């Protein structure tokens, strides 16, 4: 694997010349910090009125992938769906603030911007801790004219990108940017753009993709009904081979501390996870992995090398506790050299 590390180190110097399209589901992560010492009863209801003293807004899902790519120095074109609402304004602003292109985002009054409202309750004497989250997500099917616009914008973005990462986050089949129709048509678009990299990460529909590199974790594999399933290596291998057979291109299955498995052609390659010490925070780990993989592929790395880079990026971000972390090229190079030294 040291030869792969050498290839990655050389490729990382070419990042400023690479452009990636992040297509699919985006959300706004909206943290509200409530000071319990200031709470007061509502005059109208008598219920406690929580007093928000500050807030923190971040682009999530595809926005987290975008943030990781921008931190590494890549150019990013965003193609996704937001509502004509305040959350949509904040999400687009957040993407622009990190230097991503948002001209191809689709904004419509027919949908609500996907938003995770995360109240954080604390006081002068108690640290902040998250209480019941409130989710804003569309419960109705995405209109066909919006699907048309998303597909057209994707093709436009591909003309100025080396590849696309599809962020397929939500479990409702047809109620977000990535619908059943979108998944089906991606295979045709990939054939029309044979010189582009197509890579998708799907939380609930990995088995529906054809002719693109598909990634999921071991709990998201078709047939894995709970977190007690698909944990043994033989089950991962069987599930990954089945996923590859249905897809026809390549498959990646991640297994947390167990590393990742790459299924391509007749080969199955296991990529060990990076060993990290101290406290970790796995929020956003999958998105960090996706950023590393798509970036590696657009840099010309073989799929196992790209997965190794994704694992490296993720290992850096999970050590940033309490925030959605990012990695720099310098830090990635340092971690890769440490990995190579341990492997000798």
C-alpha cells in the first residue's frame, strides 16, 4: 500500500486544478444555543419559552462534502434543491461563504429547504447538550419540472467539472433532490459523459444505482435491516459482491473501524482504517470520506487509492470533537506519511 501512498502524495499537489460537482441532497444544520438560566414562562401558554442567545448555521449533507472539498482546495459546483424560504437563503449563503458555486442550485417555492434544527440547552454552570431535534423535510413527491431542472443543471455542471459526487441522504424515496427517476437517469448521463467520474453515496437506495461507483456503509447495504446485521466480514463480502453485480461498475462498503472494502471487477480489496487516539466525533465522517474519494478519483487515482485518501480525510475530521471537521492538504500528507511508516 506504500506505493499507493506515494501516488496519493503526488496527486494532492494537483488539487487546485480540479473541479467537482456535488449533486443531490443538501440541508441546513441550524444550531440554536439556549441559555436555561434565561428561560421564562410564556404569558400565552404558561409553557417554558426557551431563550436562544446565539445560533450557528452550517450547510449540511452535500454542504458538508462541499466544505471538505473546499478545505482541501478543490473548486466545487453545487447542484441541489432549496426552497424559496429563509432556510434556503441561509444555506446558499453558507455555501457561497466557503467559496462554492451556487448558480446551478435549484430554488423553488414548491418545496421546503431541508433543515435540521438542533436546540442546544445549557447554562452558566452546565455545558451545552443537544435536546430534541426538529427536522424540516418535504413529505410530498418532488415535481417533475424540478427533476428536469436538476438533471439539466447537472449536465451543465459536468461540462466544467472532472467528476460528480451524488449525495443521496434521505430515506423517503421521491421527496428530495435525488428521486427514483434521478437515480435511473444518472446511468444514462454517465454514458454520455464517459470522461467524467460518477460516484454516489446512498443511505437507503444503494441497490438502485447502475453504471456509477456506488458507496454505502455496512448498515446501508441492501438487505441490512438493522445495526445488528451485516457486521461479519463474510456478510459484508457477500453483500458487496451482490451490490457490484447489480451495479456493474464498482462498489465501496465502509465498516467504521473495520476499514473499507472495494469491489471492482474480480477484485475485492480491504483498506484498513487509520488508527486514531483520543476522543472522536463521527458526525460528518461519511461526508469527509466521500470528499476524499471523489477528489482522489478526479486526480486520477485508482479506486482503492481514492478510498485510502477518503479514509485519511475522515480520520482527521473525527478527531475534531464538537464540530463538523475538515482536513487540509498539509494535514492529509502528514497523516499519509504516518500511515506508510506504520505499514513498513
